[in-house]
C-alpha cells in the first residue's frame, strides 16, 4: 500500500531548516503531486516477484481522485460563502433607516411612541392589546375591535411612560367565545449592519442586535 513507502523513502521533517512553516492546509494539487511521487516510489521499490496488481493501482488512483475532488469542493463552497456574505452586506446596507418587524412582544419606545403588529390566523370579532410594564403591571389597554385574518399594526402613546425598561404587550384576540391564534411582533428601526463572517446582523435603535433571518417584514 502507499502508506508503507514512507518507511523507505522518508522526507526531511516538516518545519526544519530556515524556510517558513508551511500552511496548515495543503492544496489539492500539492496532495495529488505528493501521492503521485509516493506511487512512483512504490512502483520502483515493489517486489518484482510480487508486483502490485491492477486492482490495487486503480483503487489508490480512485482514492486520490476522491480526496482531490473533496478539497476542490470545499474551496468552491468557501468561495460561495464569501460571495454570499458580501451580497448580504450590500442588501443589508439598504435597510439602514428602515423600520422592520420582529417576532417579539417587547416594545421599543421612540419619541414618545411604541409600534407593533399582530398577525391573526383567522378573523377575530374582538382584539385588544394590553401594554405591560417590565414587571408585568398593566399600563394601558388598546381596544382594536374586530379584525380580519392577517397582519395589522398598532401604535401606543408612550409619552407618559417613565419606566426604566422596555414595556411589553399581550394580545387578546377572540371570535365569539373562541380564542384566535396570533403572533405578536414589535417594530424597530435599523441603525447599522454587521456580519460575523457568515451571518448578517442588524443593529436596532431600541434593542440589541438581531440576526437578519429574524426579520418578519421590512417597512
């Protein structure tokens, strides 16, 4: 087998001498060249009375072909990932200054106002939004009346709010005596964007940064 050649045709230890240390990753071309040298050395040093058969050589050639293909695929994926991250950054730059909706029941107060949205799975005959303090005390109730299925926005006058934290809200939606399933969303403004090398993150005006994937809508 190829691995046995290293005992008879050893190379100088890696990292010795005055040359710079090699890269931690070897390119596919370097690996293929190294394999061919080992294969030639094995053929030159094989036992004439017991030469390598064709199936062995074919198997080893298939192995290096597979390794080379995997390495090339990895490099292609890395390149695509870098291009995707760059495209995300360009798209994200256009979101700065825009409002976005997030799946959250925490409100961001800005200039005395707090905005949110409700996504109803079906029609509701009565919808109300309870505004709560960070400690859970009821601050206000918005009676929105009947609403059809879908997304609806609301706004709370927070000019008198003096709490130290962000208020939250609870949606109560019913159709007759039946509860209507809903999703609470908060509205906030994108102030800047960033990336961790793979994912695009949005810095928001009234809360911590969130992943781009958590955005439900751009307003």
